[in-house]
């Protein structure tokens, strides 16, 4: 009976680890979004992640749509931090069904940034 319970627990852990690996390495979609980064902060109680917010304005005078994102790389977070308040384009990868918030609060992971004129 104990061997059966141990087997079930080990199988569950392996399944969860495999699912986590797949969700972090398989990209559902990718692309770019342009706008003004309003906020970038390092958050979390145990696992610190860079979380940000960008205002995407289509036309002057319209209400801005907010794009919430996670930055997994400290170097990219530094580039975004220096461009806060200017118009930038963020390249993102969307990862669906990430089981833990330890990897980020959103499903949009930023992999690159460049200034937009």
C-alpha cells in the first residue's frame, strides 16, 4: 500500500514538472506591442519577478488600453526601465496555463524592447 501511494505521489510530481516545463518552453503566440511603459516593478513574496504595465494609445485623445506583462530577464528589465515614459515596442511571447505565479503574474513574457519614433 505504501509503495502504491509513493508511486502515485512521484507520478503526480513528474506530471506537474513536465507540464510546467512545457508551458514555459512552448510559445502559444508571439508579437510586438507598442506604447508607453507606465510601470515596471520587481514583485513577489518568495519569487521576485519583474511585472509591468504599458499604455497602448491608438489615437490622441482616446482611452489607452493597458497591456500587463512579465519580464523574465534582468537585462531586458534594465532596458525597459531606462525607457519608461518614452514610446517603445515590446516583443512578447505568450505562454498559456503556467501553473505557478512564481514564474510571473501574466502570460505575456517580454523578450526584447526597442524605441519607436
